[in-house]
C-alpha cells in the first residue's frame, strides 16, 4: 500500500500512568517512581516488540511520546496531576490535552489491555 512509516503510542502509558494498576498508587512519589521504573524497561519489551513487528513489514514506527523534549516536560509534570483520583481516569491529563480534537467516544473510552 506504500506505507513507509506509522506513528505509535508507545510510552504514553508509562509516562502518564495508563495501566490499570496505577489506580492503586498510594501517593505521588510512589506513582512517579513506578513511572520511572516502567520507562527504564520500555526498550526491553514494548518498544522492542513494536520495532520488530514493524520491521518485519518494512515499516518504520515513530514514537512521538518518547521524544526527548516531550519526555522531559512530561516527566517534570507534577505526578499528582497524572494520578487517577476522583473523576480522573487513566491518562486523564493526556486526554484533556486532546479534548475537542477527537470524538468523545474515542477520547474518553476505557483503556483495553494489549497482550
């Protein structure tokens, strides 16, 4: 089909606490520590799988959430703002950033696991 490159959302869950178990984070410090732990291992699992899957078809996967400048800003953001509390759902801060840009049924749908 002539597709040479795709954008991938790799890293968003690790940066913004998108996994369902983040609901159990006891406080902002532990939440942030877990984000760092997940980010430090990302290249061993998720990114490696995505890269190999795309390379098998001759497609380059780009990961805008892992851009160094974006990552720097996102990881310096107060972890309290990323935590799942009250009416907030996973990756709430990221979803709010795209409010009005994407259909609500896509923007606010519950996260599905990818295995």
